[in-house]
């Protein structure tokens, strides 16, 4: 593994771990009122494209970072969509 990929893994770790406090807060409080639905939809689309790009480049740091970030952001989006549908009932 070269130095550039190691730097990528460190960057992927830091940006992915930064989502954990938000995911934990959303799961524990089930409150997503202050979270923008449009932002998370666009973010998930962007992360999905980065994941595809990393897959095509064969970059393990891009695949791991964006794959895990996609899961974490997806959890928040699911909670946001659930809360949104509950307020419409």
C-alpha cells in the first residue's frame, strides 16, 4: 500500500467517524426536525457516486470511507423520512 492510499484511509476514517455523533443522536432522540431532507438526499447521491468512482479506481480508502458513510447517512435519511411521514398522518 502506498503513502497516498494510507493518507486516503486516514481521511476516510476521519470523515466517516464524524458522522457517528449525529447518527447516535438521531437514533437515541428520534428527532430529525433540524436536519435538511434535501441536503441528505443530495449528500447520499454524492457519496454513492464517490463510492462508484472509488470502485472503478480500485481505491480501498474510497470504497471503505464512502461505503460506511453511505450506510450512516442512510440511517439518518430513513429516520428523517419516518419522522416526515409520521407528521403527515
